[in-house]
C-alpha cells in the first residue's frame, strides 16, 4: 500500500468514526445544546401563533411534520409558532414529548419555538428541586416556555404549585389548559387565584373551556367544560383576575377562545380592546388541513390597528423576546 493510499484510509476511518459517534449520541445531543437556527424567515408576517402541535405519523389524523406546519404558516401569514408538548395521560391519546418537539423544531428555531412539559405526578421527580433540574435541561436545549400543561388534577394542587415555582425560577411562561378534568377549578377561579398569589413571579397563560367560560360572571362550575352561547354577564373571573394580577394572560386559540369572543360580539370586541396587552393570537392547529376559526373571526371584528398588532404578534414576541 502506498503512502497516499494509507493517508486516504486514515481519513476514511476518521469520517466513519465521526459518523458513528454522531449516530450514537442521538437524542442526548438535543438536550445538550441548542442548534444553530436555519434562516427560514424572509419577510415579516402578520401573526405569531402561540398554540400549535406537531402530529406523530401513527395517529389516525396522520402526521403533521415541521415542514407541513411551516407550509401552513406561510399560507396564513404566520411568522412564528409556539410548538407545545403534551406529556400527561389526560392530555392526548399519545404523548408529544419535549425531546421530540426539540428534535423536530431544531432546524427551524427562528420560526418554530419549542415548549417543554413535565407531569408533576412523575415518580421520583424529586419535587421542586427535581422539576427545576429537568426543566433546566430543557431550557439549555432551547425550550422557551412550558406547556401545554394539561394534567388531570386541580390547578392549585401543591405539586402543581411546586412545578409553577420551578417554571418561574427559569422564566418559563406556563400555558395551561383548564376544564372540568384538567387543571380543575371552581366557578370564579379561586384555585387559579391561589396559584397567582403563591407564584407572583410566574407568567400564566389561560386556555380552554374552563378558562374562557369564565369570561362571564354567571358561569357555574358545571359549565367549565362547555362552550356557552348566552350573552356574557358582567363580573367575569378573567377580567377580575387580570385587574389584580399583571402576570396573567389569555390564549385565544381553539374553539373555546373563538367562542368566548363570538358568543357576544359586542362584549368580545370590547374585551379584546380592553385587554389588548394581555392576549395572544393562537389556533391550536394540530392536524394537516385542519379548519380553524381564528383568521376569519379576527378579520371580521375591525379591531384598531394597534390592538391587532399587540394581539397578533407584539405581545408574544415581547414575552419571549423573540
């Protein structure tokens, strides 16, 4: 064998060693360092969507890949989207883990913003300190928020409050789902108020039927799983809590968010203008070709331009400093 051939063999060997090491590192690399983003953003678009999910290929709805999601975003003037995890058994019919979200969004971090999740019932998690440790690992890997938090317990359960304290320590905003099964509460949301009192440095973003039904002052506990159609009564818990707690926000996604505004259009429009600094545009897009009502609804409301800017993108960018 000549000297040149020996040199080529060494280079080939080195390349193969590198490829093998890369393959074996696998997902652990995702949790060690945030990848360099691929520059996919071109011109500013109209929306930041604070609530989307990616779909695994084995569920009945079919896959929703990062590339498919980006195509949908381009078609609807969405510049960035918060890609949420779902880890609790009550949250979805298969888990959407933070590791998978981090991996799938890695090439597109300028547009797809990963959120992480932990179920506070996880065995051997170690309470507040254990939650803080695992969440810090997700933050180091690129997670910018926590959610969708959708566990089957009370919103003010002590384990939940430990989790929220850990999120607050790491400056992770918490996007929570509330209904009669997940993050449960009573009419008037006294449990949520307890959370806001005990974790004053946290950031909380309300979502789903239990949260949005509470826009009305006459809601009953039995209606926190519903989509009320009656006009909104004054004195709703959302307005009351937003008056008292500047760290409380609302996610306008899904049928629940759309219903809260269109059930009483006059009240809904006034609410959007009054709370423009505390609301986020979102869709809850989770399946390819899914119909969402938010685009048509908000176009029909003729909101002032500055209100549109805040709700459609400025509030979300300011919160995450994106």
